[in-house]
C-alpha cells in the first residue's frame, strides 16, 4: 500500500495524560497497518536526552529564558536530523510527545518570549516541516498539576506558578483555534475511559482522512 508518511504530535499541559494516550494512539495506528516510530521532546536522541536533563533538572541555578528557548531548539535540531526526518524519508509515520507547539505555549505564553522570535527559530531549525496532525489534551491547569504531583518529584517546569500554565494553556488553545485543520482537541479533564473513547474516535477520523480506511 502506498502511503505518505505523517508527522503526528501530542500536546498538553503537565498531567494532561500525554504519555498515557500516546500508547493508545500508537496501538490504534499499528492495528491499522501504519508503520511508525514514537519519540519525545525535549529528547529523542542521546544528545537530546542530555539536553532534557539540563532543561528539566535542578543541576544549575535556573537559566535565562533565551538559554531555555535555544536549548529546546538545539535538542529539536538534533532530533530532526537523527530521528524525525530519516523516519519520514523512510516512509514511517512519526508520533511525537510534544514538539514546537510546546515552545510557543511554554516559552512564548509561559515565559513571555516574543512569538516572532520563536517563529524565526522554527523556520531556521525546521525549514518548512510542521506536524500534519496534533492532538491537544486540554484540561484545567490545577487538575493537571494535581495529577502530575501525585506521580513524582516536580521538575523545573512543574515548579512554575499557576499563572505560567494559564498562559501556556491559553496559547495552546489559541493555536488550536487558528489551525483547526491540524489540531484535534481532546477533553482531558474526563476520566481515562472518557479520554480514550474521544481519542479512539479522533484517531479513526484521522485514519479515514489519511488512508481512506
Ligand atoms: N517543554 C517541552 C517546553 O517548555 N518547551 C518545549 O518546546 C518542549 C518540547 C517536558 C517539559 O518540557 C516543557 C514542557 C514540560 O514541562 P514532559 O515529561 O514531556 O516534560 O511533560 P510533562 O507534561 O511533564 O509530562 P507528564 O508525564 O507530567 O504529563 P503527561 O504525560 O501528560 O501525563 P501522564 O500520562 O504521565 O499522566 C500523569 C498522571 O495522571 C494520570 C496518570 O495515570 C499519571 O499518574 N492520568 C489520569 N488520571 C485520571 N484521569 C485521566 N484521564 C488521566 N490521564 C492520566
């Protein structure tokens, strides 16, 4: 069967359930015969995972907002070069836990970095490559933080104030509204079964669109 490889991303705030639903999306795509890889940002390569440690850990006494932004794009450049582009070139679909929408949400919305500067870096690092489809797991900030808190020690981002995440959520939602053809919004405030049911319907619609299945 001839297929064009697709680049799919999953986005949302802390505790939205991305890791949980990523497995369900992967299983449904594979069951439909899609050959794919799964990966994540920041990270996805050996160098990228080291950068992730710098970004999420507490080894250094914080970092400048621009340092954070540039490290995100440095990890992304490596990820694109070593993992994402080669997979797409081989005809494999790529399913990625977070990508550049997270940079707009967290560094743009959360930190307040000018979106135009992020756009410049996006063009520099990615050229014209953008995700084909994005699942946005949307839920109230406090609900997500409560879920994430029940799981492990907070990372450097999870220590931000609620206002940071309010701005990140608003940015995600604005981007989804601006690009309704790419984004599929999932109500992640529901229980896991409710989330998975919405997701399954949404992935089926995506497969219909892409494969005419
Ligand atoms: N970042 C990333 C940037 O600032 N800029 C960027 O450009 C990029 C790429 C990455 C951090 O880096 C930032 C954003 C992040 O802060 P991460 O580990 O990828 O960190 O992201 P997190 O959001 O921290 O990942 P989490 O693991 O916290 O969230 P998930 O994956 O959304 O949530 P998940 O699936 O682990 O679930 C959390 C808990 O909730 C439960 C799960 O069982 C789990 O215990 N849960 C539910 N409970 C009830 N009902 C549901 N529907 C549930 N779904 C999950």
